[in-house]
C-alpha cells in the first residue's frame, strides 16, 4: 500500500489538526493536537495511521472513532469559507490600508505603528489557545470599524482595542488615551461602545479592554473601573488567573457564533419592500486613527 500523507489543517501553524490522507486525498484519520486524540475514519488503516503520525505524537494519546459533533461543530462545518473570521491575522485590515491608504509619510508611519502593536498583542493572545481561549482578529463592527481582537475564554469575552505605546508614558482616562505628547486618542470611549454593541450581537456580556503595547509605563485613572487594561508582558498571567465565567462548551459555542461574519454584519430582511432609489453611502469605513487622513 502507498504511504499515507500527513497534512496540517488550515489555520495557525502548529495548533490545528493533522489530517492523514490516502494518496488520492481521501482522509482516513485526524490528530487533534490540543486534545491529544486520534480520530480514525477507516479502521482497516489503523496501523498505517499510527505509523504515519508517530513522529508527531507525544504523551498518552487516545484513539477511537470521531466524537459526536456538538452544536458548535455543526455550526462550524456549515460555515462558508468566505464568512469565517478565524483565519484573520492580527492587523489584517491595516495591511490593506497600508497598501491602498494615505501616501503621506507621517500617516503611513502611524499606520505601521498601529499594525506592529496589533501584531504583537495578537501573537500574545494567540498563545492562550492551549489554556482554553479563542481569539478572533479584525472583527467587523457596523458603524465602528473593526474590533482589533475579540478574546473568548474561561474568564469571559473581551473586546480589545490596541494602541502603540511608543516607549513613552501612557495615561488612560475615562474618555481618552494619551501617549507621550501626541494627540489624545478616544480609545477608551471607543472600546466601551464596541463592547456594548458586541454584547447585543452575541447575547453575552462582553468586557471592554484596552491593550497598550510597549509603553514605558501605563497610568490608569482611578475612575476607570470598567475597562480591562492589558499589556503584552502581563496579559497572560492576568487572564489565566481571572475568575472562571465560561465553561469550555460555552467558549466553543460563542467562538462558533463570533467567527461567523453574518453575526456582525446586517443582512437584508427577505421580502422587505425596497425604498425608492436615493443616494446612499457605501459600507461604513473604520474611523480614522490619529494621523490618518479620513477617506
């Protein structure tokens, strides 16, 4: 028999499944690295499957038929690829803005700083996945642009707005974030509004959060009690030690709902009467960040 092929699933490298396929591409098993379990689809290939996966196995591995799909699994399987937000990379929307955005040197420099901050914080949040957390990046939010990172895990759901600290002092107030001597940013006010809208769309409590990346120090006003302040070096232990609010099945169900673009973007109601033609704007674009020219 021809040797079986082991191929990774689409998604973040090293964290998805490993699929075992016949030479014609038919899958006969997959290995879930997080659960450390091999699901066998063709039992007559069991020995060959184990031989093909042996270099990737560690610890005690369970073997058996595929588990019964949960409601979250069924929702994920029915999700069209172009409606799935899970493959989004940190800073995905800013990459497009840099390619087709403002030509001014200062504006592009600010965009690069925002992109670097989102990528740094996104990479940190992604490392929480083995601890039962799920992260989505660049989640579209009607009228508000996009959520930089939506974090779902045992401690709850967090709507994370990311700002570059530029190795300067950052002061977080009730309405504004000030970094060094630059113009204050309305990030605290924005993340409250975004979290409130996300709460309505997900029908679950979403906590506003502000991630300040690479600031020399972060000072938070005593009146700021509703916004969760994150920094790359302290985010992981803070979130891991937070009280448990969601059980694993709840996390997976909310993640399946949140990764669907249709959860966030309004869809026309079937059979609704169409209004008389009139000039109308295109889909709302993200609010300009500091230094970026409005389009």
